[in-house]
């Protein structure tokens, strides 16, 4: 199969099951933004690949699941209303993210102020991924009769990525930059 099909040359693409829609369709925006977030997560993981820190042995496995589930969210968003979704988001996916958030947060200082996104390249990339997930969530809200679990998943994923950024920055020795209110 060739990578180029030329079927999108006039600004349309196919949803799952073959329905053609404009590339500006909100479904395409939503699943495309999930793809963008997934790529940003991949960039963050590339910065972590040759490092060692407490919890590293689980890091890759955790993020492999996250990236797979995010791909499934994209597939669900790319499936037209009324059609069967092959890879459904499950409440257990959301619960697993919450459990991991709790594990990581036990190792971090409690938040007392807003922090500025940044840190080492991995942490900063996870902060960018978090904002992309928030955009995906805003697009997904507009999708006709979207599965409510999709919205819950994206909301929780942004929390997960925020805590993951804090966790990796902490383990890489990066001090968090606190937002100071100016008078």
C-alpha cells in the first residue's frame, strides 16, 4: 500500500467506515488533535529514553498504554455517529490513569501555587502535550453525540500529563518555576 492515495487532495478525508467529510470537520479536528498530542508524547518519551530515575522501569509501559488508548480515542472520534466503534474507551482506562497520578503525587511536593510549564525537555514536552490534549477535549465536546467517556478520558489525560511533567522534572532535578503574582 502506498502512503499517498491522493484521495485527500481536494480537502476531504474518510472517517472509519468510509464516510467522506471535509478536513475541517470537527471530528477530523478532534482526532487530528489527539494524533498531535500522541506525537508530542512520543517526543517527550524520546527525551527520557536514555535516562534513569526512580520508576523508570514502569514509565515506558505506562506511556505505551497511554499512547495506545489515545489512538483508540482518535479512532472513536473518527467513527461516525451510529456506527460500531472497534476500540472503545473503558472506565478502567480512566481509573488506571487516576491510580498512576496518585502514585506519582505521593512523591511530589503538594502544589501551593500555580507553576509555569517548563523544566527539562521531557517535562516541558509533556506540558505541551497536556495543552494539546486540552484542545482535543475542546474539539471533542463539539462532536455530535460523543461518548462521554471520551471527554472524561481526555480530561483525565491532561491531569495525568501535568503530573507526569512534574514527576519527570522532579526526578531530573529540575526545580519548578512558581507563578508569582505581580502587584
